[in-house]
C-alpha cells in the first residue's frame, strides 16, 4: 500500500468517526429536547431484545414473533415521526450523514471496487504535489476576468474580448454537458493568455460535480510513462488514473522530450481514452500546423475529429498585472 493510499484510508477512518460522533451528538440533543423520543427508541430496543429471547425459546414460532415485532416497530416509528414533525425535527436526525452515499465513506463500493471519491482523493493528493490544488480555490468560473482582453477588433475580425467570452461560454457548456457531449477540448496560444486558468476553472467545476479530474503538465505525463516503462518509483508509476480519470488535462503539450516512444504512448493514450468516451483537455503554445510537424498528420487528424479547438489571443495577462 502506497503512502498516498495509507493517508487516504486514514482520512476515511477519521471521517467516519467524525460523522458517527456528529450523529450521536444530534441524538443526545433531540433526546434532551424531546424526552418522548428517547422513550420510544428505548421501547423499540427492549422489544427487539425480547423478540430475540422469544425466538430462541420457541424457534418454531419465529415467523409469528418477527411479524409481531415488525408491527410494533412500525407503530412506534409512526408515533415517533409525528412527534418529530411537531417539533420540526428531521425524521433522519439519527442517521449518519456520509460525505459519499455510494461508499459510505469507506472508499470502496459493495463489489469491492474503488469508489469515484477514492480515485478523486488520489488525484487531489497529486494536485497538492503539483501546487495546483491551492490554485483551484481561486481559479474558478466566478473569478474569471475578461478585463485583460482587448475590445479592439484584430484585422476586422472578432476582438480578443468577444472571442474569450465565446470560449468561456463553451467551457461552461463543456462542464454542463460533460456526460452527453462527445467532444474534448484543445486550447492553443501564447503563454499568459488564460489557457491554464480556464482549464483550472473547468477542473474545479467538474470536481464539484463529482468527476475525477487529473491535471498533468506534458513533462509530468511523459515522465510518469517512463517511470512505468522502466519500473521506476513504484509508488507513483501507476498509469490507471491517466487512462481512466473522467477528464485528463495535459498542460504545455510540446514542451516534453520528443521521441518515438513518447509519441507511441501518447497516441495510444489518446485513442484509448477517446474510445472509452473519456475526455481530454490539451493546452499548448503551438498552432495546429506546428503540432502536425511535431506529432504527424495522423495525430492532428484525431484532434480535428474529436476535439473542439480554440485559440487564445491578446496581451500577456501576467505582464498586464505587473504594469497595473
């Protein structure tokens, strides 16, 4: 078990204990406020113990005793719910409020598979290591600013301001229709024009929707492949998240080392994700013509077929912030 997995399992255990404690406190508060509820719960518990004793002494009458007990419980719960309603208390006050209803904060589903929340926690730990996790808190759709984009038209075409509003709208739609639309996204343009910021907005929105999102710079992606290929760094040389995350964000494509092995892996990764219906968001400083020179026409053909492509234009936002 890796260090990350051990930490996550420990976090799950702490979470379950905290939720149980919160449930117990709610129960004690309700009992103190409405003593009748305590008495009803106590009577159900006593009758349950009596029912077990009756069945042990007369097993041939088990069905009869169980029917009688169920009828007793139903009547008591009806009485209890009426009292709770009268005092404006939720009838679910004594239930554990799990963060994840699918796995009940264990990290695993009934079939033994990892829950999506477990996979997302692994990804979030990797976010923290890549210093992106803190960015997500501030870089979201609500904080995206159009003020850094000029309203002046370029060569009579749409202004950077109007164009980025169009791209922003498409990014929001990409999230809202994530489960139904088929297209992935590719953003290209010079550094400092908002590609990574908008990608982080998308990541935040989808993570809030319960989707698994993995962000990797191109160099990190291909280093992970090399770790896997040469069996280096066994804790982090698992490519399953790269292939299976709901959204894979690849930043700065084209900055990685160019070689046949990397390209073969990347093309295989792209094909497998697209065949599974798993989306990809690519950021690059290079135009499609340049990408074709770097990765061949076979690669760009897949991009044109399966991706919506948007260019980013304007003045470097980081320089504008320094000037202001």
